[in-house]
């Protein structure tokens, strides 16, 4: 039984996607009952609610892409399709009583800290007061539209992959798609089967790893039903494979990176026999510099007779289609923008101000940084889930959110028991932490000479440069010496992070 002197805070969780659902469950398990969840849309799901384009799927094996406390025996594919994942999150949210806690169609317009409390105003004009705010707003949810002259002049149907227009029938149509990232690779693999013609406008080629998908039979699903232990084994097995195939290879280099590089280059050679097309599809940067694309169908799709890969830069968009450098006109009926997201917006454009009226735009005017990815100096009792330098390179974001969620709950617990009067990392701790990150970046593939969404405005990777296991160890317990103390508390500093094993 928890000590009655322990404080029960009020908490506002912003977002009911994968992380928001998780945090709501963890807060309840910690005995925190005063929780409000605000969701801008009409249902839970986040990324998987928003992205409904043809071919949408997760590039992490499905049995790894689940909460540790509740597997899913109903996966139909090794790489789960978007509708399967959305159904999983809706079921977890309902089964654990989260859905009934969510205030749907209500976003946060303003969030201001004063006198030890957070004061929030929502899109519906409601006011809330809370001790803690947890921004579970996700990374990739603000679509990025290309800055191309004449974009608004196109007379045909045009939409971003994250805002797919299902009313548009692509069968037999002249379709153009801008982009060749992970989303584009999935879309191209699907729509190339039915489009009359498909022109792919490629700015930068991508390294692609062939990992075969698999359909799970009813017999395999039945074997997992009610067997959480077996699902745990599957999740851990896939996690081990991903760490040693992807994560360690791109972050640590060495023989693992050499092996991964050999594998993807061999796949390209074997898949694309035409030397001219193969040259267009061959990147000039290190394997892993951009997020690796997992696909066993893209090279097949790009070689279909109705598909053309265009590598000349786009000069402008006209009413009829796309005009590339040299004046070549590509007449189109439909233009699809697979141009990604703004990954450094995080909780913005929310009007967020912290201690002494510090705005988030001012705090981040020079660089988007945080302490341990989740704590922002100047913003007490505010946590940003999956913030800058989370280890998002080819790994399960669910696993990341679980580690960060445990860390956040431990910090809240320090507040509840009076060890911290407020939870706010110091500016010095943030600087020291980010210097530590910078020291490790030099050996990673992310500084391999490419432009990617991993890079901030200064061209520096906003990722975790060390191993996954090291990150988990360093996130196991908060170092209270790195936090402001309004009243003296005796704290024995831990060993500096630079010296951690």
C-alpha cells in the first residue's frame, strides 16, 4: 500500500497514439488517478490512424512492434499492415480503459507554466490546470510539402501520402509520385500494379534491404492466443535480430556495418540488371545514413513496363503535370507527395511557455535539444516523449516509449515523495548531455554524407549514437544531480555519462 503522504498529481497527456496509450496505462499502474488525455482526432492510433495510403505497413517485425505487457496473436503478416496495427492499438486502448479517458477532437492551443502549475487552453475553449504535462505528440505527424514553384497550380488530383484521398481511383491513370523514402517505396510497390503509368520523381536514391514478408496462418495465430510467454519470446528474438542487424551496424560501424553494406549492395545488383537503371538507384552515401528501407517489392515495381524513374530535378509544377530540368514535361492526372514530415516540430505549433515566460520557440531558436530526450530546461514538470536524440534509427518506437515512460514515471515519483520540488533538468546537464551525444556521432553512418530527416537545421543527427543496450542502462534511473532543486536535497552524483560503460 502506498504511503498516504505521497502526493497524487494531476496529469495531462497530449495525444492518444501509441505513446499516449502507453503512458495512460503506466500512470494508472503507478496509482495516479487524476489523468486527462487530450486527442486532436476522433479516435486513438496516432500515426496508424493518420496514414492509410496503399501498402502502409510497419518496417519492424510485428511481434516486436507490440507493448511488452500485451502481445498480439492476431498479426496476419510479419510486417503488419496499417489497419492491423490500428486495430491493435484500438483494442489495447479499450481493454485497458484508456479510450473512456480520452477527450477526442480536442487539441491543446496554449500551455503555460506559472506558480508551480500548468495552465492549458484547448481548441474547444476549455481550461485545465495540472501538475504535470506529458506531450505524447509523436514525431512524424506534420506533413512536409515540397517547396516547388507552381505546386498549387496543378489541375489534377494532388495529395500528401499522410492525407490520402481514397476517392481518387488510380486505375489506368497517369500518376506521378515525388519521393522515394520508406513511405514512397510502399506506395510505389502497390500503385504500380494498377496505374496506367507511374512516374517516380527521385531526388535521392535509397539503400534497400530485402527482408521477406510472411503471412501467418490461422494455426500459427491460434498457437499464440493466450500464450503471452511465447509472444514474449518472439518479441525478444526479433529485437535481438534488429539490434544486431540494423542498430549496431549503423551506430557502431565495424564488421556489422560492412556486412550490412555488402548485403544491400548485393541485393541491388541481383535485382536490377539494367546498368543504367541500377546506376540511378545507387546511392552515393554510406549505408544507414538515411533510414534503411525494408522492401522485397520496390525493385520489382520500379522495373514494371508502366513505371519510369525520373532523376532530373523538378523545375516547376504546371496545370498539366511536372516539368523537370531541361524542359521535359510529364503530363499527369494525379500527383502524390511522398515528401515526409517536419520531424522537429514535436508538440508545436502549441503555444508553450515555461518558467519566467520562456517560450519553446525561444528555447529552441538556436537548436532543438533536450536532456535525455524527454526533459526541457525551463519547462518544469513537462515531458516530451520521443524527443530529440531518441534512438529512432531502425528500431521499434514502442520499445523506446516504454523505456522513456518508465524513466518519466520515476521522475514523477521523486516529486511525489518530495525528493524534487519540481522536475526540471538544468541547462548545464542538457549541454553536457548533448556534448556527450556529439562525441559519439563521428563513428556512425548518420554522418555519411546524405541529407535525411535525421538531421537538424545544423546538419547534425538528432539521434542516439551509442548502442541500444547502453541507452537502456543510462535510462534505468534518473540522475537527480542533473535536476534543479528548489529546496536542498542530499544527492550523491552518479558517474558522468561520458564514463558509462
